[in-house]
C-alpha cells in the first residue's frame, strides 16, 4: 500500500493505493495474422428514387452550398445548419445530382425537414 496526501480545493485528503503486480503467467502478445488484401469499397450511388436529405435536428440554415442540377460526391457539404449555437455540416449521403433544394439561407427547419434530394 502506498499513502498519498492530496489537496483538492483547499481540503486535504489522505488516500491509500494498493499496487497490484502483473501476474507472472502473462506472456507476450501474439502478433495478429496478416490480413488478406481488401478490394476497394464501391462508391455509394443514389437510390433509384433519389435520396432525401433531411435535417437531423431543428435549427437555422446558415448557408446553402449546392444548387439544383449540381453534381455531388458522398461527403460533400450540402448546407450549414446552426443548432444550439453550433454550425453543423449536412453532407451528401451518396454520389449523384442535386434534384431539388428545399431550403434557403435563413430558413428555420424542424427535425426531419426535407433539405434536398439527390438523384
């Protein structure tokens, strides 16, 4: 056992800590088997009916980064949504073309409000 004296916000505390030794039977870690090469994942394409991008939370649209007919890739920023004083980037869930944008800068949106469609 080891004893320590700790000062927390002006109050003094004495604590005892038990030191535990590592078990003698512990062996060195065995290396992981070599992984087989993995083929690159296919790029996500827009579903047949088009992907609907919806607001994940209520907030205010600070900026719209895309317009109708614009090609986007998965992960591209579509809009900036301010919620609880934080700016959230709403990103494209798949590759495709923006079919329609349903919001404008300054709009207030509720959770699950349609932001845009990607087809």
